[in-house]
C-alpha cells in the first residue's frame, strides 16, 4: 500500500487556513508556519461560548482556552514587542504579585480578549516584516541576545505546544478534535 485512505486521516478544522509552503525562503516558511499555528489555535476555539472558553481542564490545572488566549496574547507582546523590538509597553495579564493571572483571571469580555490577541499578532507581523532574520533582541531574563530566526522557531514551538493543550480542552468541551 502506498497511499492512506482519506477517511483514515485525522479530521481537519474547517475555516480559511492556508498551508505553509513546503518549498520557499526561510522567512516565508517560518512566518507562514507561525501564522498557520496562530490560525489553528483560533479554529480550535471557534464557535464556543464564553463559558465553554473558560472551562478548565482538570485539577490542579487552571488551564482553559480563554486562559490560553490571554497567555498567547501576552507571549506575543512579551517576545516580539518588549524583548525583540525593545518597545516600552506594559505587560498583559501578568504582574509580580499575580504571575499566573493569564490563566487564573478569566474575567472580561472574550471578544475583547480576541481583539487584543489579533492586535498583538498584527504588531508582531509588522515587527517581523521590518527586521532581518539575523537581527537580535535581548532576553530580559539573562541579558543574552537572540535572533529573529530563533524567535520565530521558538514561537512556532510555543503555539504548537499550546495547540496540543487546546486539542484536549476542546475535546473536553464538546468532543471535537482535529488538526
């Protein structure tokens, strides 16, 4: 057998989500893959109510799709705007007094949370478009430099990891799965 029947493949989420190119420049492949993962997260959450978005996994975890949305919004800002571009903007959903605020505080309008995420993703894309893959940012944790190339691969891994969490959370909500 040299082909797999279509019905044996995992279901795909419906919605506009262009596949990343399999052949292209390094920048094209990295940015398209990151956008594919961003859109995958969005599709895994589509059609859910605010209550379903706030449904937590299992104790002791505080993880929910709403919490992941807030976390990924903060991650976009932290890595691209603050550490890479050096912008002086406040942190989102974090304080030293409440470091797990992104997952623990699920108050507020979910549509506002989606709008914030989309704005942060758009700003991240602008930063990436204006920079070379060899340009560097500076880690706030240890002061070490990192390249945009590294940041894109790091962010792809971040989204891939959290898309796996989103799979389990969505399955808990309504049984839907897919890639």
